[in-house]
């Protein structure tokens, strides 16, 4: 009788299992590393995209700043969303510009898509203003408006004393206006019945916007926008926003230049060598912003080369430098992360397990060079869209 085969021994089976386990472990390790690398790359793409979008939004706001309004009202460093108006240190915790936390940007401009004509103005404050055409969108109480007289010689700003609801009927509509308070910003506000031109003025809307960084409902740092109509989440994963403001310098040959007969001192921060600069927010370890108490230029009547054009007043801002730090919304699965080098006047931050991207942009608020108010068209159907 022929003896049958004995099969595999226990030692052979254990050896085969060990070899197979080693192969599976190697393949699994490769797959895990590939998965982690893919997740890191996807997170990097996402954070860079959010950073670019945030930077574009902030750059657009700077370009719009001052459109159709007094240049001295274009940037706000001491009033809007400040616990004590005219005390810059109560804005954004310790001021719009901070060395150990994100900065804030607050800008204003005239809404180019809205205009109406005043047909009647009555009252002693608040004032009831009749418009020549109805609103097509609701306006909340507190919304800023301007009354611009024909010829663009006189202008005054007001806030809605109560909400105004859009109507569908093509009939005149009334709104109620009040004088502004310091909390409303740096806008001239006079009694409208003191000048007869306001009874036939053009009504425009003023957009006032605050950009800031805060955590969203899930604890992710994000860029928010506040237009006086509630908090708006714009982009998640924005960890920091740093800003500096360059003041216009006297050109070569000016009597106000450094070698001129009436040289003016740079109004900005002091650099590491002890020299004053023409910039605010760019000197390491020094916080500061343009000041509304600095002499403001007579932007309509003074020449561009005048001493008041070179003060630290916000109307003299000629370049805004923006830096955005975008951070992944989750820690990297492989534990890798990025540190952040010093940005403008903010100190460096240590490496952790979050990936980051730093993006920068310089924008010129050219509307601050305006020498007159621009009259909007007021004929029906011509740039009369919207209302909110």
C-alpha cells in the first residue's frame, strides 16, 4: 500500500503566514502613506484656494474704498464696531492693527447701483424723505445714505431711522432719516433743512464693510464680513490677516520733501533703526494705524502737493499691503505642518501639525485721489437697480 503525502508542516504554515503578513503590511503601509499624501495635497489645494479668494475679496474692498464719498471717510480706524467710538484701542480688542492677533479692515464706499431723487423732505429730526421711485429691496434701520445736491457741491450723510420695505407699485416711497452718531463712522452729517438743496438732492446708499478673522461655529478660523446687517462667513480656514498702510510721500523737488525748504516728517511707525517711516503697521514689534485726528487734507480745494497731503490721516493712504495666512481646517494626517515667519509687524509662530500658505497683495485705493463727488444717474431705469 502506497503511503500518501503528509501536506505542509506547522512550521511551513507559520512561515508562509509570516511572509504573507509581511507583504500585506508593506502594501498597507504604502497605501496609508499614499492616502496621507493625497489628503495633505488636497488640503493644501483647498487652503491655497481659500487664501486666494480671501485675498481677492480684500483687494476688491480696498479698490472700492472711497468711491463716491469723502476720502477721509473711506477707512475707519476708530469708530465702526468699536466699543467706545473715537478710542482706537477699543476696536478689535486693542486696535485695528495688532502684533499678536489678526488685524481688521474697515472701508466704505458709495453703492454705484442705487440712486433716487428726493421729491419732498419734511420734519425736524428724524426727517421724512419722499423718493421719486420705490425701493426694490428692503433697507434695514441704521443703513447709511447720503444726500448729494445738484452740482455735487454739498453732501450730507444720514442713517435710516427705521427699516424701509420695498414695494412693488411704481409709486413714490418715503424713508425716515436721522443724523449720524460717532458710532456710524467718519461722515459729515448736517440738518438737511438748513440748506434748500437737500429737498431736491440725489439719495445714494453707502456701503460700510468690516473684515475680520474669527472662529466659525465649528471652531475653524475664518474670514468674516460685517456690513451692519449681521455677521457673514466668507471663507473658512483663514487664520490671519495682516495689513499695513503706506502714506503718500512728497515727490522729488517738492518743498515738503526731505531736502525741501518745508520738509515734513514721515508720520508712520519707527523702524528697527529708529527711523520714522511713511508706513503704519509694517514695523516689527510696533502697532499703529493712520489717525483720524491727524490733519486732513482739503481734498477738493488743495493741490496734491500740500503739507496736509502728507499727514497720517487715512485720506492720505496711497497703498494698502495685505497678507493673508490660510490654514488647513484639519491637522495633517501625517503630522506635518508649517511655521509662519514674521509678517509685517506680527511676530513669527512655531510649527505645528497644520499646513499653511501665506499670500500677499498690494492695492492702491485710487478713489482717495478724487477731487470731486461723482453725480450718479437718476433717470428711471438708468443705474437704479437694487435698494438693499
